[in-house]
C-alpha cells in the first residue's frame, strides 16, 4: 500500500519523512439543476445509490499530491443498484474527471440495474412485466 511505499522511500533516502495527510477528499454532489460540485452533507443524507469524491493522494512519486476522482456505488441506498439517478451521477462525475484531465476510479459494488423503474427501457426486453 501507500504507507509501505513511503516507508521504502524513507528507508532508501528518497524522502526524509511521510506526510501526515496522505489522503484529502472532498465529496462531489449533484445539485437539483444537475450541476456537479464539491460539497458536504451529513452521513445518511444520500438519496442516490452512488457517491463521488475529488481526492488528492500523496505518494512517493507525487509527494505534493496526485489528484483523482473516485466514484463508487453506495450500498446503503437500494443496495447500490443502478437507476436513472445513478446513471446521471456517474455520467456527471465521469465528465467532471475528463474535463480536468484526472483519472477516474470506479469502485463497483452493486446489485445490478433497476430496469423495472425505467419505463422507456421496458419495450427492449422480452420479459413479462
């Protein structure tokens, strides 16, 4: 992990010490108008099965910090399943990362798609609804 990399860099003399703040994160939130921005909220206030962060990770290769974007399923909201709101959030976070030239890490842990909630998709499936 990152701590072991820092320990090795200190041992070989590449760096004198490990920073105390290896990871800094700001949550990314989608507002009512569909605009994505940095913000914060209390635990349990998420209504979408996805969460995202703009992160700075300090490694021996990037001691001043390497920014990246993380998007992940929120298993506490409908088991992290994908619906229209989750797709909108994932799309907005992906565009946010691309616009800034940042790598995007997707941590997937979900129960699948909620296609039954998207009426416009039903005609494309041969299922008895």
